[in-house]
C-alpha cells in the first residue's frame, strides 16, 4: 500500500496560517489521488480536502471551503494543504491518505491504515 508522511503542523494563533505537506515515495505515489483528514480528541476522523493525481479535480469540506487550499507538485512527490484564517475548531491531528480512483466524496472509514499525522493547534 502507498505510504505517505505528513509534516508542517504546529502551534499558531487564530487567524494565522500553516502549510502542511504530505510526502510520498516516488513510485508508489504515482497515479494516486490524495485526501486530507483530521481528528480532534474524542471526535470522529473527518474529511478536509482532496485532490486528483493530475490536480484537475479538488473537493473541500464545507467547514474549510474558502480558507484551505489543496495542491500538489508531483515532481516533488508532495501534496500540500495551505490553511489560512485558522480557527480554534481547526485544532486536530491532520492525516493524508492515498486513493487509486478519484471521487468527490471521501470517508475515513474507507481507509484501513493511517500514518502518524501532524498536529495542528490553533490558540484563541
């Protein structure tokens, strides 16, 4: 299965920005769409954003639409999540996950395994 590593999390004040990265192994990364999910303590893991391998298609959860932007650079084997206008409710561990086929709709329950994620903490 494709292995991805998340990075870029940290502590920021409300209204600030962070850019997360999701790096994949070269060969295993090729051809896969990528989604970002997040999970706060005591909460269900929820979908955040997704992008097709080509970058032609993207989709966002309503809670982050207009504030977050997903992009990718396949030459660098990396998917990014630019997070602007951060709110306290964005605090969570963020995970990325690969998917062989593109879909607008992503569900955490569809993925049998996850990486360690990267912590994002937004202070108010």
